C-alpha cells in the first residue's frame, strides 16, 4: 500500500529532523552557551530599563534628569550592564559549562579562571603618561564569541587537569573553600600558559589579537547568515516543524541565536539612546513578532476560541489558555488542544508566523514603525507593552494588527475543529438520552 503524503512527511520529520534537533539541543557546548546566555537576562533587563528611563522623549522630564544629575547615574547603570557584556558572558558560560560537563563543583573557580583567560587576550594601549588603557569594545559585544571560546576551552583544560589528579591536595581538616582555591592553582597555570601562547601567536597575525580575529572570521559571518529575511524564515520553519512533532522548537533554535543577539544588543541600545537608526534589525524582537502568543502566533487562535467557540470543549479550554496566551505562553495550546500532530491546524501553524514576520518587515521598510532594539528577556510581556519596551508605541500597534491578522487566519480552521467537537458532544448527549 503506497504511503500517503502525510505519512511521508511525518516519516521525514521523525527520522531526520527530530534526531538532528535532539542532538543539537543535547549538545553540551550549546547547552553551556545557551544556559550562560539566559543567566544574563537580569543584567540586560536592568540596563534596558534604565536606558528607557533615560531616553523618554519628554522635554520637561529630560530637563529634570539633566538638572538633578539622574541622567548621569542612569547612564552609568546602563554602561555597566551593556559595555562589559563579554566579561559577564565568559563568567556565566564558564560556570554553566562546568555543570554541562559534569563538574558543577568546579563552577565557581572555573568562572574566575575563564575571566583570567579572556583578559589575557584583551589588547592594551598606553596614553602619553604611560598609563595602560583598555578599549571598552573588547569588553563588550565585540568579544562575545571570544568569551564563549575562552569559557569552553578553560573548562576543558580545568576538567582535564582535575580528572588526571594534577592538583594540589590539602590535608584533612582544611576548610573546603581553601582547598578548592589550591585545587585550581595548577589548572589555572595551564590555562594561563595556553592563552598566553595564543596571545603571543596572534600578535604576529594581521589581526593583531585573537578577539579581532574571531570577530572578523566567525562572529560577523554568522551574524550575516541569520541577519536576513530568508534566514529568519528558515529558522521559523524549522522551529515550527519541531513544535509540530512535539519537540520544543524554541529551545532548539534559540540557544544557537542568543550569542548573536547578545552581540547586537549594546550597539542597538546605544543607537536608541542617541536617537539613531538601530543598526541590527534581525534581532530577537523580529523572532518574537513571529510568536505573538507563543509559537504559531496562537494569541489570535485563543481569542477566536474564546469569542466564537460553540462546543463546550473549546469554551472551557479557552478559559485556561487565554490568560496564558496574553503572556506568550502557549504550551497548553500546543500540547493540550493539541496542535502537535494535528493536520487540521498545520497550515495556520506554519503560515501565520511567517506572515507576521513579513508584516513586521513591511512596516519597518515603509517607515510605519521603527526597528526594534532587540531587548532580550521580555518575551513574556503582553503585546503593546512589549512593543513599547522594544522602542515605540508604533511597534505595539503593529502587534495589535498582527494579532488581528492571525485571528483571521486561524478562524476558518478553528471553526472546522469546533464544529467537529460540537457534533461529537451532541452525539454523546443523544446517546446518553437514548440509554
């Protein structure tokens, strides 16, 4: 018996896409980078909030900030959060990497060894007085990928030395905190030697240092691959296909993208603060625009369900999922409705996110809304509030329009499912009355 198209499609997903995505999601290097990046959300949100407070376009308010000195304080907080991103990143990824590779007990010391490794690679200059100076660019987003490299290599060296027993062992009775300090001395020596040699070697290259080399050869090209409309559409399709077969598509795709988006954030925020055009459009906000209410833009679906459901099944279900959808949580819809493995809804589930992204792109190109700044960590904010935090009330208006568009797309498909559910309920009721 020949296979149907649906069977062929599901066979491809289950035999090819799911195993590959599972390997990616379970990769310990990606887990360390993704987990480390997520740990920085608090710092990013604090910096973003104070940047927003410092740039509200109200003349009287700006005059008050200037006269009171608050503008300088808000700027200092923002600078501390955004201009040292590489240092935060290397520490966070190093601690996460120790856990990912099965040595969580080494995480604290590993964090400081990785910081040392990264700082070894930072080039120094001198002023006329002979003072050593550090270019803040090397401590911020420019060094993001070098931070990952330093954290992961340090972790591997640290673990290799400890597992082979090449450590200073303190006698019994020595406090654990002191013992761990001495345990890290020999691994720290190897880390210093390795990164010292790397600094020496890259000094002979045309780049002058390893941070600039990694930025030029790796970070910039990767940003270029994902920094386009076709690239984003491909990412969204992959994520939606994974969701459809019951795999958390966002957890597979986002850890790969977070490092790139983190590197965008300081430059985007600086441009926003200066009133300039945002330089990096393809940031996390553009991905979030394809996820109004969660993957598949299901806020439109749950609103349609709440307003137009005739079956008790969907009337009751909408009471649960509407509050979740307002905060971009739609696992109950994906796994409870369900949307996964449900071919009744596969067309809107795949198409709506892409159309929402295209609508955002068109609005930006036509000047109807500005490029979003790409603040990370606010994806659970309700629409409109999210748009304002990303830079403009106009983005909030776009989100309302996109939600109405998604509702229109979901409506006919939901009506088919609702009619079927209503029929099943009526048949069950008739059977019960007959009995």
